[in-house]
């Protein structure tokens, strides 16, 4: 496997468990690459100026828009501030990071942007109206941005990592977790290590793939 030389990877939400797994895979398999996992104090995805300043100082070849926030609540009881916060972190922040990161990519005529969406974008449970709306927005963003940036040789893709055992799911009850497991054809959930392996392979081994959304577990969304 031939690795691209002198690549810089930025993973937002850098102090999360999944980000750590992805960073570890990139550092182990491409030790000559620079892998940045900025903290919120370094890159606040809800602050347009913070995003602009960070990417001006840290141009990258691969942006993994991993920062996310989940909050389960029916729409009728969802406060406007909660709605705005979920869209700011999960959708607007990802779009603005892509906007700023793509500036340097366009100059180099090369780059890759990867959005972490969710299976909830296409098959949401009750109580995830705000979260599902934000994650669904990433699908449109992925496809439209792939069209916009394709002429500059920049790839744009998205993944559904699957239900993972980490801080974002620790609040889920054992009964609900079992329901999720049973919804999988293979009766098991994905792992953070498997997600990290896929992300590395997508970036490194599929240079002609863009505008695509990959579901990484064995759930099947109902036909519509």
C-alpha cells in the first residue's frame, strides 16, 4: 500500500473516544502524517471565527467532521436553545469546518472531507427530531458539496458509524440497547476500531469515491 506523503488530518471532536480511535489508526499506519485532534478551546465548532482561525493556521488534506452532540427529547418539549445547539454542533459546525478547510484544498487541488452522520438520519426513533434533522442535513451537505468541489479534485463523503459503546450512548438503557442490537441483521453492533479502520481505508484506498454515504453496521432502513 502506497501512502500519500506529507498529509495533515484534522479530526474535530478530538477528545472523544471515536476520534481517539481514528487518530490512533492514522498515526500507526501513516506515522509520517500529521494528525490533529483539537480540543474545544483550540477549535470550537459552534464559533465561526474559531473555525476560520484554526483552519487558517492548520490547513489539512483530510477533514473528519466528527464533533457531535445527541439529545433525545420530543419536539413539543424541545427548547429553541436546545434545537439550535444540536444544529450548531452537528450540522452548521460541520459545514463551516468544511468551508474553511476546503480553501487550502482548492489551492492544492486535492483533499477529502468526511462527515460523520448517523443511521438516525434515515431511520430515526421517536424523540430524536432535532438530532435526526441535523444528521439528515449532513447527507444533503455531502452530496451538494461533492458536486461543488469535484472539479477541484476534492472528495466529500459521509458515514453512519453505527451504534457504538461510548460517551454518546452511555445514557441509553440496557433494554433500549438490546432493541438496537436486535435491529441488526448480524445481531451485533459496530465497534470504534472497525469504524477507524474503514475511515482510513476510505481515505487511502478509494481515491475515486465521492458523494457517497456508507452505513457501517448491519441495520437496514425501511424502504420509502
